[in-house]
C-alpha cells in the first residue's frame, strides 16, 4: 500500500537523483567537459515551461473549456519561428554584456539603471509568487491524494487545515532547502548552473514519459482508442460541447489573447529567460530548439483531451476535481505503479519550475534589489569588506527561502479561488509587462530609462488592479464589493470592467489595459526626452548587436584606467579572491601575457573587470563599483555620439571601401610598377645626363682655361706653353672619345650602327689589341700572359668592333690591377660550338652584386661621389652589345678579392671554316 | 558564432505568420464544427494537424539552411 | 700680406690651370686632390679662399664646405664652389651650406679672377 513514508521516501529518492545529476553536471562543467553542450539538452531544458500547470492543470482546463487549454502551447510554437531573430539577438546581447538575469537585461539596456533593475525584480517576484503557489498546491494535493490510495479523496481546502498539518508548508520548506543546496553552492561569475540545466533536462524527459504513459493507459487501456473515447463523448451533450470552441467574440478574444500571452511568457518568465538565455552554452543550440521544443509541447498535449474526457466519463458526478484526473484515473483502475509514476511526473514538473524560478528570482533580488541598497548604505561600510562573496550567497539563500514562503502564503490566502490554470495566467500577465521594455530595447534606440520605468510602472499598476487584487478579493481578503462596484464605488473603475469595457474575460481584459498603459507610457516618456550618454551607448550596443563583432565596443566608453592591483581586490571582494585571481590570470593568458602584473592599465582591462563583476552583482552595481576605482573623466554626450557616429559611419563605408580598395589595389599595383620603372629610368637618365655633362665639361674646363691663359699672355714661358698645349690636345682627345662613345652606344642601341661583318680570326685580333695596349701595361708594370690556342676557327664579326671589345677588356683589366703587382692573362680557345676568349686579372675582384651593375650604362663599380670613375661607364655595355649582335655572350666570373675573368664567346662559322680547311689543305 | 542565414530566418518568420493565420479566428471558425476524422473531433484533428505541419515546416527550414 | 688660396679638385689638369692662374695673380697656392686632403690643408695653414670642386673622392665638396663653416675659427675663409654641375638645386644647396660664390665649369678665367679679387679685397 502506498503509505505516507513510502511516498515520501520515493520523493526524496527522486530528489536525490536530481541532486546527483546536478552535482555531476557541475563537476563536469568545472572540469571543462560540459555535459550540457548539446542542442537536444538545451531544447529539453526549455521544457521547464511545462509545470504542474501542464501536468495537471491542462486536463482540468480541458475538462471545462475543451480545446481551450491549447493556446498556451501554440503561443510558444509560434514564437519559436521568431526566435531565429529575436532570441538570437537577446542571447548575443546577453553574452556580450554578461547579462545574468532579466532584470539585469533591462537595467543594462536603459543606462545601467539600478532603479529599473529593482523595479523589474519587484514585478517579477510579485508576479511569480502566485505561480509558485500553484506548484505547491499541485504537489501537495497530489501527495495527499496518493496517500489515500486506493480511495479517491479530494484534499481538503487549504484554509481549513491547521498550519502545521498542511503538507504544503513542509513541501515549501523542503523545496527551499533543496533549491538552496542545488543552486547556491558557489558564486559563478557567469551565473551559470550547468548541473541544474542537466537536471532540468532530465526532469523534462520524466514528465513527458509519465504523461504519455498515463495518456496511453487512459486511451488504450481504459477505453479502446481515440475513436472510442470521442464516440462516447458525443453521446453526452456536455462533453460534446468540449469538442468545439464556443463561437463567440469573447471566446475568440480569449483564444487570441492567451496565445499572445504565452508568446510573451515563453520569453520573459524569469525561469525561461534564465534557461534559454543565461544558461545557453552555445548559440547554435538554438536552431534545434526552434523545432524540438514545439515538438515536445505537441507530444505532451496529445493525450490531454482524451484524459479529460475519460475522466469526465469516469467520474460523471463532478466529485473529482478535473485537475486531478491525471492521477486519479490510474488510481481508480488500481494501477499502483502507474499512479506512482504519475506522481513522480508531477513532482518533476513542479520541482523543475520551483528550482529554476527561485534561483532566477533570488539572483535578481540579490543583484538588483538588495546589493544596490546595501552598497549605498554607508553605515554598513561594505566598501571596506574584503570578501563579500559570503554575503552575496547568504542573501541569495535567504531570498530563495523567503520567496518560497511567500508562495506558500499566497497559496493559503488565495490559492483556492482559482483552478490551477487561472493562477498561472495571472503570472503570465505580469511578466508580459516586460515585453515593451525589452522588445523596444532591442529594436528601438530611442527607448529611454524614463520610458521603461513609466511603462513598467503603469503596466504593473494596471495588472495589480485588474488581476492581483481581484484574486485576493475572490479569496475573501478584500471586499468583493470592490470588484462589483469599482474602487470607491466608481463604476468605471471596476477592476474587471475598466472604463466600461465588458465582455472580455478577465485575462484578456487585463492584458488589453495593461499593455495599453505600458506601451503608451513607454513610448510617450521615451520620446519626451532624448536618451542620455549611457542610455544612448547601451541602446546602440543592444540594437546593433548583430553588427558589432566585438564586445570590446563597450570598452570605448571607459576613458579612465585603473591598475590591476586596484581592480583585483575589488573583484575579489565579490567573487572571492581565488576566483578573481583565476579570472584575471585567464584574461592575461588570452592576451599572451605570462602574469597578472603584466596587464596594462587601460580601458580594456576596466571593461573586463566590469563585465566580470556584473556576473556577480549585476551590471548596474558593477558599473558603480568599478567607477569608484577608476579615475575616469566622464565622456560628454557629444563625444559618445561622435564615437557612435564614427562607428556606424565606418561600418557603413567599410563594405563599400573594401570592394573598391580591392579593385584599386590591382590597378595601383600595375601603376606602381610602371612608375617605379619610369622613376628608375628617369633617375638613370638624370644620372646619365649629369655624368655626361660632367664628363663633357671637365675636359672643356681645362681646354678653355689653358686656351685663355695662352691667349692672355703671349709671352708665357715656353715650357709652360708646351705643357698647356699638350694638355689642351689631350683633353680634346678625351672629349672626342667620350662623345664618340656616347654616339656609338646610341647608334648600336637604336640599331643604326654600321657593321662590317666578315670572317675574322680572333688570334690576330687579340695580338693586335695587345700591341695597342702595350703602353698601358708598361706604364702600370702589369705582367701579361698569353695562352692562345693554335688553330682556332674563324668567326663572323666586325673586325674593328672586336678590337674595340678587346681594347675595352684589356684596359679594364689593367685599370683594376694593382700597380706593380698586376697580372693579366689572355686565353683563346674552343668551347663547344663557340670560340671563347678570357681576359683574367688579379685585381680586387667584383662582388656578386656589382657583377650585374657593371654592364649597365654609365654604371661603374664604386660610388660615383667618392671613388672617381675612371671611365665613362659605357665600355662594357657597348662591348656586350657588340658581342651579342654577333650571336655571342659576354660575361664575368669573379668574387671579391679573387680577381676577375671577363669572357666572351662567339659562334663558329662552320662553312667558312670548312672552306678555310679546304683551302689550307690545298 | 552562428552564421545568420537570413533566408532561414525569413522562412521561419513565414512559418510564424502562417501559424498566426492557422491558429486564429477565421480558420478556426471554419473547423469549429461537430464531426470526426478517424474518430477524432474535427477541430482537435485540425489543430493538432496544423501544429504538426507547422513544426514540420520549421524543421524543413532549419535543416535546409546552408551552413 | 699675401693671400693664400687653396685649390681643391681631383682633375689634375684643372688643378694645373688654376694653380697657374692664381700664382700669376700673386697669391700663395695650396692644392688638394680630395676632400680629406682639403680639410687637412685648411687645418695646417688656414687659407683666405678656397676654390672647391664638388665631385671629389673621399669627401665631396658639400661636406667640405659644411665642415669648414661649422668651425668658428674658419668663418673668415671664403669658399667658391666650382663644378660642372650647374643645376639650380646644386646652387641652392651650395649657398645653403655656406658657400660664398658658385661658378660653373667651364668658367671664364677673367670672371674667375675678378670674383676672387672681389672677395679677397672685401675682406
């Protein structure tokens, strides 16, 4: 038999399993191997949306309004379609700004306002307390009912029970203890609770299995399938009515407004925000959740109507509360195990909601309500505390306990006035008030703090007046007159028929007026005054979240700086010194620095500290705390606007620019190359011009000078006269030589040179050249060796030109030899199909770099400024042109300090040679 | 970071809009009559059918995105 | 007192002509064939005027001019730059560095002597 202690121990065992999963999950998260990094787990965790309301309440609602239980699940399905844009944006913003709760989100968006964060927290707490009481009611009822197995006894009205016999109280206390253990073991800078997410995903599976099990049992076990159930329902008029929706405007209005309400709730219920945004591990998980979560909702709702109908058929006299059919049907059929499973399923549904919701709420209460007050309360001198992490944790624990107790209080005070679903809808209507501020916040930069405050306050006030107070009144705590007569007897202020709007259900009515007040005030107050500096910057950060690629955008708005040794203790006070140190170290490592001390005191560091702290105490308080450490010059709004404008302009232009610049680059690369070449040529031309000018003018100077001297004084000394005239002659020759060479070069290059090609013998040419340069050799006392092969084939070339080449090479060789120690070797021989001549000297040699240069026009080895060039720089280029003209090659082999060997080769003239041979043979 | 495939997003928004139409007054009134399909009441069948269709469309939109 | 002239040029023939000219005019003449030798000569015996070519080995004429001008003791030394390069930029550079006059080659002997006399008489 299912005795109390059996049920209790099974309950505790189940809670133990949950705890174990959570513990395991947290451990793995700390080790860096998260078990929840899985899109399916993420999607399942979202199913925390389904609480005992879904588990028990849906059937209850279906039993009274038929298909009318469904809109609550259609709403989230529809919303999922928009998640791709909206939810993704919220997640991205939250990650970038380290948002830890819905209050944090709102407060952060509207200028990091602590006041706004506090308001959101209050609304959330007040709004959710009824919802929590709903869970307590469901769990305690299910416990009580199961206790009486196999009899089916409805639980007594809660008010009737003395306090200490009320199981709900104990359940509340146990849940409080459990949640505290679950979620407040330590302070995490990111407010993530991976273990909790794992446990919630597990619970979602349990819920689904339990419900489907009982559904299948009722449909196929008790009855004979869907057809059977509905056929029987047809027979009963009351049941038949359930199959359709009543065809009235009010009914459709109700349908529509419930759908709309649930669309908002799936986003803005604190537990949904916590699970879907704060606990989100990876953006990508969202994609699977978009369809998996609606699928879950579909599956868990398939059997609702059959169970409802089945229950109504089974208990026609109405003695059994429809909310309990899920449990009482298996009980009535003596299915002990199934009943127990159902109970566990319900427990799952309830505990899941309570845990996540209270953790989310306690975080908000701690960060956005209590801490700001405490920090300002000078008397407490919290500024000087070294480790506030303990304080933070206790605040949260107390918050959890208080919230659960308040839930219990509401349960006792007002829980009986409504069926479960009714209570839940009141909470939905409360959190719907967050919608304008948040949706407006992420799409409208014009939303201001005042607007949000006004909207939230107005909406909340209307909600209180049209839903919360009436719920108290209906439970007897307030006079019912106020509902029927209106406040102070003013008919127009009837809370459920404000200003005469009648014909709407309670919820749609409240929704209409609260949204009107909320949105109206939000827009009006936002437009009334321009956003200030922080609002504008946060607005841009949020609305442009998809365009900002770095979260470093936030750091631009800190102009001050602070040393690490100021920031670290500050963070340590809230996170605990160890965790603060670890976080900073990780940050330093990410920047490639070895230690914390290497961190620069700049705006990025401050921004990092602020976001880190925001995780622990909320964005608004974090800003205040960090600002106290940082020496910051406040940015004027103009400067911020400039920064923002710059940023947006830059972004707008950058894309165009990128493309243009790519095209430009290609063009300029070509142009640049051409320009370089032109400049080079120009420079060379300049050099050439100035060198030639210089070369021309130098001999001219002497010629003129001496000519004038001789002309001035006819009686000049004879020896002097002779000397001077000799110089004039020599210089004239030099001048002529230069002019000739320049002209020569020009002719060869332009192809206008005259060539007298014939068969020539190189041996003879060499000998003649040597004879011509013998005086050079003698002057410098350079030795000359000859190694000329005997019979060398003829080549076809211009004799004079070849002599010119030989003279050039020989004179170069002599020029670069050391005086007295020089040695030049001339070789002539056959090399393959060519005839080759080498002129080797033992001079200083030519470095590899210069080997290319010496063949360039007017280029000579050595700087023209410091080592006076000894020639025109045209000799080698001309020689090369000549040799190449006849199909040969001219090159040099040398190394610094190894002397130089200039060689040229010319192709043999076969025909001529054969001819020659023949002639010689004759 | 998830690449924002705008097409997928638009398809999902289209699904949303379709859902708004399917699950609202005009169409619901259409099916709001007594009658049964495979033994299941008409409205019930329609709603769950449309629901399944909508989910199917979303699955298709997502699985078809170019990653 | 006889004025002393330093001739700096690496072209021997030009040196010969200048030397002859200056001696004929009654000046004491010193000769240097490169920049370093020029500065050494200035140190040994300070000239009254320097005929300075630009294209010199070791130190070029501009550097020599700059060095001379940098030394306060040699402020009175007149510098006449002689060069085959006649571009405006070169002239400007020379004057900027402190040359007192600038003559392009080939020069007229008459003009050169007149210039030298004028500068030395003015001193």
